[in-house]
C-alpha cells in the first residue's frame, strides 16, 4: 500500500508558490523496535511554517531540509506499534509533517483523548493554545484591571489570548484586518474593542479605545499597526513578540518604532517560540482543556479537504482569507 507526502524542494523567496512543494507517493513504512506508524487524520497549517521553509540556520529550530517532508503538526491514529507507550489505537498529536502516514520513534508524540473533536484539539489544545497560554501568562503576566491589545486577534492564537485575558479581568482590544473579523471578536468572543488596521484613522481609534494607554501588547503581525500601538504603551508596559505575519512574505517590511520609547517608558519586550517550552505541553494542554470544557474558550476552524489542498491553502494565512484555525482534513 502507498501513501502521499508533501516535500519541500525549493526555498520560497517571498510568497509560497506551488513549485516549492512536490507531492510524492511511496510505500507505507513498517515500524521497527520502539517505533510506531501513524495514520494522519488532520493536519495543522500555521504561520511558523513559513519560517521553517527558510534557510536560516540561526533560527529557533533548524530549517526543513530540501527533499524532506514539510514540517507540520497533526493528529492521527497509531496503526502499527512496537512502542509500549503508544499502543495500536492510540490517538496522538505531534510534528509529523504534511503526510498521510508517518513513522516515528514516539519522541514528541502526545496521546490525546479520543472524545475531543480534532478541530478543538488543533484550535485550542495544540500549538495555538499553548502559544497563547505561554505568551499571556508566562511572558506578559497579566493582572486584573490592565489593558491588553493583541494583533491578529481573529487568528488562532490571538483569539485565545483575548478570551483568556478577558477571563482574568482585563480590558481587551483586538486588531484585525476586516470588519467581519472585528465584529466576530467583539460579538462572539467578548473583546471590549476591535480595530481594523486598514483604517486611515487607526491611531486615533486606538487612543479612543485605550484612553489610559496600553499595559500589555501581544504582537502577532508586525506591519503598519505596530508603531502606533508601541507609541501608546504605558510606562513599564510589557510586549510579547510571538509573530510577524505581515512581514514574513514582504520585500519591504513596515518600519519599526523608535527604540527611544523603550527607554523613556521602561518597556519590557520579549520574543518567544514554543520549542523552548515543549516540556510544558502537558501542563498547558490540561489547563486549556479545562477552560474548553467549562465553555470559557470559543474557536472556529477553517477546514480544507485533502492533502493536496495544503500547498495552496497555506497562503490563506498570509493574505488574511482564513476564518479561524486552518486545518487540513485527510
């Protein structure tokens, strides 16, 4: 029997074109001692994948080698096992790649409850959720009464950041790129304010939404919204830099703010990536699962069908056309 995989064969220069990938067919592997074979059912498409395609050896995780299966998170079922920790029938999640089957030694695979819908796992309990949880509680360290702003607020990470912050008693402002997304985060997710970064009077609307300034900034996008938000930060404010999705595929990224403001307002700015904290996945996932069970977190998923949809579908993340967590159903 055979299966299909998507391999990276070329490094993208700016946008991700179809010719950077190759759809291949090969024989389903056999598990050896300590190994498992996983049949994937759902794949996660995330902004971080754009960075993994680059040749940057100094990044937080080595780039995907040309000719290798493209790195991606996924959910699947163990169909063959010589690993006592992962028996046949186990439902697992991990970085298994854009593929229909994966051979693994079990490292990095986590068993997940079968009763949880795959969309809920990938939207809340997986990478978006643990990223939002760590960035909010470990980097920004919010306290009730503060004002928080989050960019890409309708995205998989930003939407969770805003909801968890609201549940902790913060005033939450979300920045998004369409009126539909702005309405969704306020009307459905309970954000206090939403701002469309395309608006010419964005800076004025920001001041109106946060008349006392901003204490915490969860940055997902970079782009034109970054400087006015930075300039509206309060003294001793904290900024968690999670992503720069507006700049990943741009030849001319928006200019950043003047660093003199860091000194004048004694700001703390910290970048973070989750591979540094993967050892805390069980802890974070349990907390997120409890919030989900209590109805404290809402999500929406954007489902694509079939492995081949991933090659063009990933660009939905960078042109803002996805509505919710982008997932490929196999």
